[in-house]
C-alpha cells in the first residue's frame, strides 16, 4: 500500500512541478488586457479531491485485489513455514544424534542442512520477488483504472484538477469537505466495475 501512495505522491509532485514550471515560464503581455470573461474564467477553476484510503476500502475492485494479495501472501508464508519446520526438524535430529554419528554421516548431515538452508533462502527470495512483482502489477492496474475513470469524470463535472489525499502522506494541507468527491467516485467506480464483471 505504501508503494501505491509513493507512486501517487510522485505523480502529484510531478503535476505540481509542471504547474510551477508552466506558471513561471508563461509569456506575459507587458500590458495585460483583462476582460470580464477572463476574470470570471479564472475565478471558476474547479478543483476537487478524494480520499484514497476511503476509496481503497470501499471500491469493490480494490477490495478484491487486497483479498487476492492477502491470500497469495498467506500461501507464500505457509510454504516458507513448511520449509522452516523441515529445516528445524532436520537440525534438531542432527543435534540429537550428532555425537553418535560417524564422521562421514556428520559430513552428509551438514551438507544436507546446507542444501536445505540454501533452498530455504532461495525460496524466500524468489517468493518475495514474486509477491512484490504481483503487488506492483495489481497496484498499477488499480491506479490506471482510477486515472482512466477520473479523466472522464473530471470532464463531465468540469473539474480541472482532482487531487488524492491519504492518511499516510498529504500534499494538500488544507481541504474543504465541500470539495470531497470520494463517495461519488466510489459509487461510480463500483457501478462501472459491476457492469464489467457481468460481461
């Protein structure tokens, strides 16, 4: 989840940097001519935000992703636990019988324990990378779905900017709850997702 927030924060920082750049590099007339239409257009910029944490909790697709990732993580931990138990069992057996074993049997047992330890380490690394890859892919898919939805949503509602807030990290230090569109976004995303599930 922290990676999603990190990606979202990076996107927001890039957007902020672009706005900063665009504002300060704008070519300005030496004698600006303001009309009533220009003033009212600038005053009517619509900005909204949504709470990313709430969206993830209530959006059906996000719930399914979290359940899937949790199940995959549980299966991975169960597999690693089995390997650790096998290793511990073999180690205990070796420690109990160690004094009574011949030099050759001790060497074989140590080699077997070494192979088991290497296998455990490799499995842990492999499964960890697989889980990380799966998590990254699922979070990217979730983010892409939300972004694609917001493009259309923002155009329909007339928003020029839609920001995301989160309890972990906030780039927006003040937000008026009047501009909070989370519930509307969640409802429409869930409706859209249910329609795609039926197909």
